[in-house]
C-alpha cells in the first residue's frame, strides 16, 4: 500500500507554481465564518499568519521582490473602529520566491509552504477529511480509497500518514493548531471586552469600513493588550516555527 511508503519530494515545484483559487466557487469561501464575526476578505491563496507575513515582507524587501499580499482573515473592532488582521493571503498565482524551481527562502518559509502535499484536515478536532493535491508524486484518489477502506481508526491512520510524510505532516498539524490558536486569541479578547467585533453586517459594507480604518496585526494587538504576556505570546509563535505544538501532539498520539 502506498501509504506505507515514505514520501519523496521530486522538487518539481508544482505546489509553488499555482497558488490561485480563482476558479473555485465563491460558495466554498463565505464572507463570514466560524463565530460570525471573522471575515474573509478574499479567496485564500497562500494563507499565512500575520507574523509570517511580516517575515516574508522583510525577505522580499532584501531581494527587491514585489510581494502581492493582502489581508485575508480579519475582525473589525467597533471599540476602536479598527481592523485586526489574523491572516494574510498571497495573491500571486506563482510564488515570487520561486526561482529555477527552488525556494529562495526555504529555511524561513511559512508553515503552509511546509505542509504540501498531504491534504488532511480536522485532526485536532477529532474528525478527519482527506483530499488529493496536484502533487504528481502524491497519493491518488484510488490510493487514499484503499488506505481508508482498511477499517483503521483515526489514530492509526494519523500515525501512518505521519510515518509517510514526516515533518511535512507535522506542518499540516501545526497549521491546524495555530489556526485554532488565533481563533482562541480573538475569543479571549472578546471575552475580556478588549474588542467588540462587528456582527450581522453586510460583508461588502464592512470591508469598506475596514479598508479605511487603522490596521493592527493580531500578534501586535495581543502583545499591546497583554503586556505582561508578550514573552509568552512570542514563545508560542517561536515554538510554532519549530512545529513544536504538532510534534508534541503527535508524540502523545504515538504513546496511545
């Protein structure tokens, strides 16, 4: 079974050469989602966390690269009439850091760049969905159908996927964990009364308000709101870059 074989990247750069989702139906990416006060500003391309976007801007500036990156996932705060950016999306159809099929920022690339090709979702929530990617060396629908027809438990399947993809799969898990973490941070700010998210607004009208408002990155806003916890927030971000949360999650799973 192909799932039992270690994945080998052929460095074809197929995963970096087509980032656009222009052809995807809008219904798959509604404006409001989750708790009804987070807003999608656009379809997702290569979606990165706010601290990763800052690093990418820095790397692009050093190389004279014009990076097309826009807010993707935001919350509009009525307390300060300001916008908090949770994630950004790169709108280029081809990654600007790709040169001769090689990544110019390989050692500093964001988590989402590290998680291709497995497309496994819902791990930390107890549910799991699997879909195929454009990688020519990855498993096909037939391969996945064979793997999922064996009656394996979710835990057993996760272990097999981890053994096949190694650190690539750890990045997949890390991305999911940090997506939940950013949502939890927003919910904490709401619970503490530090922000009052706009709700039940018409999306286009709210986007117009957001476009002309002061802008804060989520990590910057958090560290300003919880000054005594700034080092802890930085530690979470630094651990995420090392895939630390995913490694711990999968290590605990292996013990079961």
